[in-house]
């Protein structure tokens, strides 16, 4: 019997510690061969363990390891999600799921097909009264616009009609959040019925404007910001270029929901006191 992603995630800490039964390890090995997302989680966990084991990298609170392992060993929350008012949901586009406005989702990618799949998040809103925001470093933005063009859309026309806004990664979290607030306020004043914010995180030609910790700060405060807006965020993480520390802290610990394989799932790594909106999964 094949393992589900949430079963694999619940045992990853034991897997890294070589503390699983041989039969389970074999089944996990087989799962990692076919599931890129779980491989990314595994690599991020291994990198984090290496970092935590090296006192030269950064100071870690005494309770961090205990909380991390508690999360890793906990089974995912029930996938029988609570239904929401459909008027307050958005079709995700990447999968057939609908997610509540105010949701902040994580999506890993490592090849062109997976990247293009992530861009499909924007498409259900095009021409239907929603506003899209494309955020990231220059290479990622160009790639998103290229995918839209190859799908039959005219990115320049979408921008000129103010159906999408492009925002380059150029400043600290504080400035970036102010930019997003201004964009969303303007979109709503212009009559937008919803906002789709597609963020791209990867290491491009230019360095991160304010460092890795600033990325985590941005992710943390973005969740609070969009609670006041009819907005959903999908953060696309380029696992080819990002360090494990950032995948864990900025990605897994700051997103309650993750797009894994063909479904939206609750994320056992999520480590935030305030609950985020619950997804409505078909």
C-alpha cells in the first residue's frame, strides 16, 4: 500500500534519525522517488538538522528543536475540511480545490512544468473581475509572464487593463507590505471582486534585498495583512536555489496550507499561534 504525503511527513524526523522500521523506510524510499514535494521537505529537514548542529550559524531558542520535532511527529490535521461560504472561496486553479479568502499557501517547484502549474493560480481570475499580483525577482516575473503568454493571454494587455500588477522584489518586508496594501486598496477601489497574489521566492541574479530573516518576516506579516482583504496568496518556492533554513522557516513554518501532489493539505510544520483560514477541499 502506497504511503500518503501526510504519513511521510509525520515520520520524516524519524527517517532522518534512522529510527523507522526497515519496512517503513523502504516504503518511504519508494515515495521519495516519485514525489518531488516530499523530497523537498526531506532535503529541507536534513539541511536544517545540519544547520542546527552547527553552533556557528545562528543562535536557536532552547525550545526550537523540541517544537520542531513535535511538529514533525504529529499527524496532519483531518483532511475533512470545514466548508466555507462559496462567495468567500476562490478556485485555486493549481488543483481543483477551493480555498477561503485569507489563505496563504505554499507551493514547491523545481522544473518548468511545475512552475507553469503554479502560474495557473492566476488564470481563474482573469477576465472575471479579480486582480492578480505577480511578485518576485526579475527572472521569476519574466517566467510568469511567459507562461501566461504561452497559455494564450497577453500579459502587456492584462497589465494595461489593470487586471494584473507586477511588483519587483526590491525592498524590505516593511516596504513591500506597504506596496501590497496600496495595490490591493487600488484594485478594490477599481471594483475588483478578489485578489490573487502570486509570490515567487528563489535566488536570482540579485541577492535577497534584506536577507533571509526578512523573507520570514514578510511571510509572517503577509498572513495577517490579507485577513482584511478578499485575497489568497500562493508562494512559489524554488527548491533548486533556496537554502534549507529558508525553506523551513520562511516556507513550512509560515504556511498552514501547502499544495502537495494534486491536493491542498494542512501543513504539520506550520508553527504560528493564530489559526489561518481553513481550506474547503472538494
